[in-house]
């Protein structure tokens, strides 16, 4: 399996970075970190490098989500539209491996984007905000970034599923955006019912399980279930696996003209 998957993953990453938009997006994130640092320097005397990294993530993660969701939806839709999917299927490789490599390529870019956002904001913060007293530490920053991953990974997987089902990029993006913004609202309304514990939206923001107020930030307690962190993370993983399994099944059955 590894001999099949790694070449496919390398091929998908090559295709992603062969297009200028991926590199331009990474440049945009670096520029966003710089601009955020300049604004913080002009408007606050308390924020330090670690606080800047978290504030930058609070906004930057929406850019990362939007970009990777578009990529996940397009990675299948474009293959069918351009007819290049036939070139992939000619080779003796399973459709499941092809699908997994596409998801893995988008996830790799997602992780690279978060890492760049973290390093760029820390570097800018060290240069522009050396005397910050906001109380944040590097360990707090790392935990906040790690807690952000399940949310992004789930929505990328969901976008890939909708892209395979509909072959429509606009529909995939619209659905993911609606669920992202309405999921927490629905969870809050349903929080009084026991079955709401099994809704994935209640477990996508794992910061609410952290004992540190600096990590929790403004997380609404009504959207955090009473399950422990490990079980909440497990629920997200199960939902993600189901998304990928259904995606692989539908892709395997999809007729290629």
C-alpha cells in the first residue's frame, strides 16, 4: 500500500504546487502575519509574540479553511471536467488509493499553511513586540494550533465528499461554509438533548476541553460536550473516517465518461 500511496501523494503535491495559487496563498499568509504584527504594534503595548500567533490564527484559520476546502472540492471536480481522471484510472491503482492521496495532498498543504502562519507570526512578534506581557507561552500557542486541526481536517474531508457526490465546486464550498457557521448555533440550541453529544459539531473546537483559560479563549461552554477530550477527538476521527470511506465508495462506483 505504501509503495502505491506515496507516488500518488507525491504526484498530487506536484500538481498542487505546479499551480501558482498554492505558492501565492502561502505568500499571502506570510504577508497577513506581517500586517497583523504591524497593526498590533501600533494598537497595543501588551501583546507579545505568542499572543500575536494566537490572534493571527483566530482570523488566519478561516483563510486556510476556505482555501483548502476549495482545493479539496476542485481536486476531483477538475479531474472529471478536464478528463484527466482517465489518465489516473488507466494505471493499476485502486480508486481508494487515488482518493486518499488527494485528501493527503490537501491535508499536507493545510499543515504547511498552519506551520507557516505560526512561524511567521512568531518571527514578526519577536521583532515588533519584544516586550509583550499578555501571559501567553509557547506551549499555549502549540496547544491552540493543535486544537484547530480537527475542525479543518473534518471540513476538508466533507468538502471532498460533496465534491465527489456532486462534482460541483460551488455547492461544496457553500455547504461547508453554511455548516461551519451554523453548526455551532445548532449545537447550542440542541445542547439540552442527550443525542446532541453525538453531533460532530459539538466536538470540532477541542479548546473547550483545555483547563487553561488562555487556551479556551472565547469558546462557548454551551457548544462543548461533557465527554472528555479523548472521546471528543475520537468522535471527530470516526466522522472523518466515515466521510473518507463514503467518498472512496462513491468514487469507486462513479462512472467515468
